């Protein structure tokens, strides 16, 4: 099975996040729409530009130059100080949104993440998931991201660096000759500035030139790094997405539908699919939930949510779906729905579960069934096992061309 990898890169993160926070605090200008930069102490000639607006870029201002130099290019430039508390806040918001899609997330930097979506596509393509994430970040968090879509980390990273901002780019193996090879060799990930003139002296100007060079010739000139450069130029990368298991405070997922739905039974099928996904993640962390929340968004963008407490904390798909179905029936008003979401809250460690004296046997039986299904999913892929109530869900949530 080919890996399904996304690279998420926040566009102009420091300036965008500062702009959002300033607007929330009552500042009446979006600094992304004026000549502006984020920089160090302007009173010191050594203060440098850390981030710039697109308009500042038009004046020839670039990241890394001194603020003194930037002001000579654009006397009216607005300079704003760094504030890492803001950057951490919005970086965490991005991470929390991405964690609704997969547990395997590598925080590559404060504004970049790799996602391994291999077992988390839920009947969608990787490109469809990327497009959904891009839209949600813009609508819910207020900034934009570039997303690289590929089968390994290297190609996903390279794809996200293509045209910016607010773009989703693919770079699959068959696209390497047309999308990757024409680029300057200096644009290849892990090629340092000092290596570029050495490569150019070997008549290696583009990434394609590097890919077609004898690997032994490169190893002789650059050692082990020569082998790595050749592999990267040919799109070869087997590095895993490195992630740290962080037990969440809540687990949720939602899906935007390609068509409005007003049949409650169809909506319930989608709820079942979402419940199965969030309970699978819950059991992966050895957590149990006390509260279930169901969210609906209508075609008029009216949001409804209803939550309820479970009789006892559990990770059982069957029990949580039963509660979610009850909440759906209580809240649904018959309107056409375009988004459905499920969230589990008030989580606790599984060891703390106090079983009801009269339901021990049924809970243990359901727990064993869930464990068997989870094991099969891990071995054969998330979509290898489909519950009976989900048989038609893919027809609803999978995008189709009509």
C-alpha cells in the first residue's frame, strides 16, 4: 500500500497570525493588506525582517534583510514586533484541527506539519482530504496554508513549496519529470547553498540533471550526501512521519457533504461513520468518553449542536453511536444538511472505568468486538471492515462527478 502523506505549511505564518490576533483585539487594519513586516528591534540597525506582507514584497523587501534596508525601500512600511505567544497559540490551533484527521502528525516546525493519512482517508482521496483541510483552516482559523499531496514526505514537502499562497499541489511519482525535474537544483530539499556551485560546476543545473547523473560520481564527490541528493532528485524517500503520542482532551471529526441531505436515516449513517472513526482513535489512546456531541450545519450555514452525557464512560462504538443517534433525533429539524460532526469530550483513562453491575457482560463483549475490529483495521487498512449501517455511506460522502 502506498503511503498517503500531506505536508501543511502556513502561509506567511508570523505576519498572518499577528494580523488575526490584532483584528481580534480591535485593530482596525488587517496588516496583511498594507506594506508591513514582522521584525526585531528597529532601533538597532541589526534588526532583521522575519516576515513580510505580499505588498511589502512588491517593494523588493525580503525575509532576512535588515529593517533599516527595508525602510529605505519602503519609507511607509509598518513594523510590528515578534510575539511567540501568538505564534504558539495559532500553531496549536492548526495542530488541533489537523488532529481531527489523523493521529500520525509530525510538527516539522512551528508552522509546518506532516500528516500520514494512509489509514484515515474514510472513502475519500488524499487530494479531497487536502482540499477539505485547506478550506477549513481558512474558514475556521482565518489564515491560509499550502498543502503538498504525495506518497512520501520529500515529495509532499516539495509540492507544498510550489506556487503560493493558499494552494494545494500534488507531486506523485508520475509527475516528477514534469513538476520536479525542471526546477533549479538549489530548490531540492536538503541541498545547501554551498553545494549548488559545486553541482553547477559538474554541469548539474536542474533537479532533472541531478536525477540523471551517475550516483557513483555523486558519492565520490559528496560522500553519503551525494547518494541522498540523487535519491531525493528521483523522488525516493522512505522516512516515516515521526510523531509523539499526545493524549487529547477531546476527539472529534466532521465531514462536509458534496450534496445537501435531508433524510435523517442517511444523516445517521454518516454519524455512524464518524462515531466509528472517533472511537477507533479513542481506543488507540486507551481513553474513554463521558460526553457525546453531535453538530449539524445547514445549507444556509446555520449551526446546531447537541450534547449528552453517557450513562457510564466508554469507548464502545455501539454505545456511543446509540447516544449520538438519540442526540441527532432530538435536534434535527428536517432542514437540508451540508456538514455533520461528532465530538467526544470529558475523556479519562480507561482504567478508571466503573462498570455498571448489570451490564458488565455486555460491555465486555462489545469491548472485545471493538478490539478485534481495530486489530483488523490496523492490519488490513481502516476501510477493510465496514459495519452494516455504513454500507451506503461511501455513496454519500465520496465526491462524484455528475
